[in-house]
C-alpha cells in the first residue's frame, strides 16, 4: 500500500512540475516575433473573434478564436488556438512575456498552443508566462 501511495505521489509531482516546461514547438525558429518592452503593444479595441477550424493531430477542430499578431492585450474565451504567427514581448531567463499586458482568460477556456506542440491548456497562461505581481 505504501509503495502504491508513493508511486501516485511521484507521478503527480512529475505531472505538476512539467506543466510549465516547454513542449516541442511546431513553430519554425523566427516565426514568433519578439518586441522590446520599450515599444508597448497597442490596446486592442474591437476583438470580435471569428470561428475557424485548425487541424490538430490529424483532426479538424473548431475554435472560437484563432490568435495571430500580438499576444498581449487579448481576452481569450471559449476554445482558442494560438498560432505561430504571433508577436510577444521579449524576455530574459523566464518566459514572462505577458508582464505589462492587459491579458485575460475567461473561466473554462481551453487554449491550444502551437509553440507547445498544440497542447491544450485549461488554466490560462498566467502561471507560466507572468511574473508574480
């Protein structure tokens, strides 16, 4: 019984520790653009999302939003795909590119990220891409 409990705790620890680790990127190097923080992103006024389909692991999935261009002052809601053709703030040491952004994610949003091998994320982006503020 103790061995089973230890195994479960170990597996859960590995899962939690790997949550913020980089997955294999589907993006070509240089495809994601980086912006200096001294050149702030503009506020996005009209963010009327358009539904689109994207192929994920051989299946066409429907997305409420497909993000391209700036990834900073966005509000994500529903099922969202973040492609490779994005622009984010540059960073050093920690991938905190959402710092200084007005970035929000609605509850129950599912975010698929091309730069993370099209992995689905259910708890937003803040835990890995924002500093503790």
